[in-house]
C-alpha cells in the first residue's frame, strides 16, 4: 500500500513535467468518464498518458481530450 501511495504522489509530477499540448475535443464529465476515456482522475486533474488535460469535477465538463 505504501508503494501505491508513493506512486500516486510521484506520477502527477512526472506527468505534469512531460505534459504536451493536445487538440481540444469533446469534454469529459467527471472522474468516471475520465477513466472511461482512457485517462485517470488524480488530485482533481484528469490525466491521459504523458499529458494533463484539465480538472476533474463531479458536476460539469472538465477534461478536454
């Protein structure tokens, strides 16, 4: 469990540093849809591999893919 929590803390920094600009498309609504689109919600941000693409919010469109 410690490894998992360490991974969760480390990954966002890595992803943020490797972030690249993506082309805006359909918005992703909330953490669950973020995951369905192939990303994951972490620390309020919806992230796709190597890019951070907006913030996760329960009630409004948040992540631009």
